[in-house]
C-alpha cells in the first residue's frame, strides 16, 4: 500500500522492493477499455485511506500485513490491522523535507500508547533524498 498510488507504484515495486505489481494496493484512478487498450480515466476509483485500507489489503492480498508503515491519521486502521512491525514516520524536518504534524496527531498518540515504532525524519534519518 502506498501513498504514491497503485498505478504510480506498480512499475517500480519489483525492482525496488521485490514486490510484484499485482501485490501493490493503493489509491487508484478509474480505468476504461478503449481503442484496444486499458486507459486511466480522470475519475477516482477509490481513495485508499482510513478504514478502507485494511479492507483493500484483505480483498487484494488475503492476509494481514506483517509490516506496515504510515505517516498520518489515514494510516491508523492499516497499522492496527498489521500482525507484525508497525512503523509511523514522523515528518518533523522542515530543513531537509517538510514539517507537518497536522493530520498525524491521533496516529502519534496511538503509536505511543500501542508501542508502535516512530521514526523521526529529523532525528532518525541520516539522509532523506539521494544525492
């Protein structure tokens, strides 16, 4: 599951992560068949956020994740549904990336209460972007 969206991530997941494209779940634009091919439409098929995430994971993969990472309140249900390692990325480095907490307040509270791992971009990442 990726915030980058299903169709954005599918072409790169095998090379980058060893995950076949048919195992990628995420927000998707609509699709239509025309002129002998499948094309993306301008209509959103579904927004993969909040309680929809675990439903989409189960419907596509058929099991609970053993690892999940998120960065906002929209990832809470996915993290709660995970049977293994839960990682919450805290965007708190305005110099190297961007700093935001709005939209992640509840997930940060639940991470602390539930013992989820929180990775601070400011304090835990040596590098944010490749040179």
